[in-house]
């Protein structure tokens, strides 16, 4: 498996999770990938 191709398809903003943890608690859907965890 090629690592560079995986990095390109995974959203770098949320590290592929589709959401990110908020500082005050809770989580929010990633605005870049709309919660999919992948780059558009």
C-alpha cells in the first residue's frame, strides 16, 4: 500500500475522523470534509 495516496485521500483537517474535539468539550463535524473524513 502506498502511504502517500492514503494521505491525499484522508482529510488533513480532522485526520480522517470526520470530526474534531472542541476545547470546551464535545465534538463538531469537520467543515472541510463534511464528516466523511476524506478529501473532496
